[in-house]
């Protein structure tokens, strides 16, 4: 029922959806002190880490891009798979995808909360001749979960919950020589991570990715869908991982975050700076003093 009600809105021109989102981004900024503090603090950390970033400009543009990202979910979730894929107007690094597909090993796509994460996932599922299992964490707004699942269980996509059942699903998918899609910058719970530097500060970072990659000998590709101005679609970026995983949790988490930093700095205003990236999740050891 909800899908049928919202589908017509999903076909509102992208420029209008994103303009509405930009306005909502500013409303969220002024009405939520917690959101405002996290976005400001985390974007300031990034500007301190990379002095080429102007903090005030980054903060202002991030407010707008956060809003766009929230509203454009309607299009990513409820338009048809070919229609979503058609919103990707350019692919940078397609050769890396083609090279990975030419090999028999499975593929792990790694995409942080950067740009249009749902467009990225749908595009990959559309382009892949293999199954693509996407690890997901249920949204805080429970009524959104059916929309998310309806989107991810399309084409070659399969939704894998972020729990033991979902990890088993990822392992099975990789064992079959297929592909998985992971958002690596959510703080893992249950002590399944390591404290590694992320934009100059320690962040509790998943070690699941490195374990999956090492056990399956998968090709690891980093990717994201960059939002173009004025609703003119998206640019997909696909890059091979820099460095390698060794099996040491801290070293592997550091390698992961280094790759994420490089990707984020390609479109820093489109990263989800409002996420509580530096929290101590349940079950995690306390970080050492910096």
C-alpha cells in the first residue's frame, strides 16, 4: 500500500526532489540540536584533517546535500531498476568493474555513506550478471524498512540483514563466486571492530570486510554515486582498493579508513557527516586516549 501511494512521487523530476530536499536539509539543521552538533563537529574534523577544505563552505554545502540525499531515496527505491540505472550519466573506473567481472573470484563492493548510496546499489545490481547481496541495517524509522527491502530485493539484488544470519548470507554469496555490497562506515557492535584513525580521530571500524575479503579472495572495489548539480543525475566512481588486508585487525581497519578518506574527499560535501561515526558502540572496548 505504501509503495503504491508513494510511487507517483518517486517520478517527480529529480531537480524538484532535490530542491525540496535542500530546503528540508536546512529545516533539519535549525530544528535538531543533535543533528546540528554532529554535522558541525564531524565536518570540522575533516577540514582540520585536510586543510584544502573550507569548514564553513563544507558545512553549508553538506546541509543541502544531506537533505537532497534523504528526499532522492524516493526515486532510488520506487522507480524501476532500469529507470534508476538511467540516472547514472557517467561511470568513472568502469574498466575496474569489467576486469573484476572477467575473473572468477567474487567481488566485494564497498560504498560509504557518500553521495546517493541507494542509487549506487541499484545501479550495480542492474549492471551485474551475478547476484549482489547487500548488507543493510534496518532504519530507525521502521515504516521505511519495507521500502528499503523492496528496493534491494530487485534485479540481481538480495538484502542481507546486519546480523549473524546476514553474515552467513554474505559468506554463501561469496562462496558461490557472486558479489556483495557493504557500507563500511557504520560503527559495528559486539566488539567486532578496531579503533582506527578516520580523518585524524579514532573511529570504531568494522573488521568484517577484511575477514570476508581474505577468506573469499574477493576483488575489493570502492564505489559511490556522486550527485551532479541541478538534478542532472549521477556519476559512478569505481576504484580498486589501495593497499591490502593482512589479517591484523588494526592494520586492516586503518587500510579501510584510508581508502574511505580518499573516496570521501572526491565529494566531501556529499558525505553523511551527521552520522555519529566516533561513538563507542555497545560491546566495543573503550578507545585509548588520543
